């Protein structure tokens, strides 16, 4: 992963097409290293989560090229490499496992991170997940606590419990959530560790139950 971090660090300070074209081979080498890791990660996740078996790397990784058509920021490239491993692929709308490498100062998350869950789910899914929490709050909280080293993202949470749910509910704070994500920020030493794959799998395994519960609520809507 040293090649990935090195390339992205250079890209942060040279985010323009002439530089990128001149270093295309460096990018291709870094991408190859990253994609190879994602392939191994896919295989490892499938050992304990059969919902992501049979996915291919291309179903999970994101392009480095930015869509700048409607953005004020016209820098052409993302300064990160990331993959979202979710049932049916990264665009399915389901909860999954997110692996993100970004040098400090990259401007997106500002560093490396691993996450599990669902980011900005559709409104119909949010309602169903909240109903899951309302009915099975103890189970939901248990899944959060099982993910030691992760924190639950409250950044976009509502200030009040949404209509249709009692304000004094035991898990009112969870009912306010709009994103359902467990996050763990990791430094370069984590990414460069020789046991990176084993460490990421060990961490993600702690979040399996959380993803299962979120997807149970999402799939309930889809089945309906």
C-alpha cells in the first residue's frame, strides 16, 4: 500500500491533467495494488458474510476521475482510492463495508477510514431502519457495542425524534439518525502494516451484525 499512499500524496499537490498524464504509469501501478487488495478483501469478507460473495472488484471500487460538470471544484481527480463492498455492489443502496485510503489534506475525509453501514439511504429505507430500531433497539445497540474501535456517526442526525416515534423512546438518539454508519479512522501505520488484510477483516467482522440489521430493514422495504 506504500505505492498507493505515495501516489495519492503526490496527486494532492498536483491535481491537474498534465501531471496525471505524465504519471499515468504510477497511477496504474497504484490502482493495481489497491484492486488486488480489494480482491483479497472480498474473498475474506465472503467467509463470514455470504451476502457479498460472488462480487467482483469492479462492482466495488470507485473511479478516480471526478464528475466536475456541476461542481465549483474543477480539480479533475479524486485524491483517494476507495471501495464499497455491499450486497449486489456499490450502487445497490444496501449497507456494506467501506475501505478508504486518503492522504492527510486530501480534502474529502481528510485521512484513511474504514466504515460499515449505509450512507444517505433513501427516505423509504430510513423509515424502515428507524422502525427496526423502534422494535428491536436492544439488538441494534448490541450490534453497535460489538463493533469495538468504531463510532456511530451522528453528524447529520436530526435534532428531534422524527414524527411517528415517541420522543421518550429508550433509543431516541438512534431514531434521530439519517446515516447509519460505524466509522473507524486509521493512520498510515494501519494501512502499511504487513497484516493489513487480517486487521481489516477482524475489524469488519465486528460490524457484521450491524450491517445485517440495517440490511434486514432495507430488504423488508424491497420485498414489500
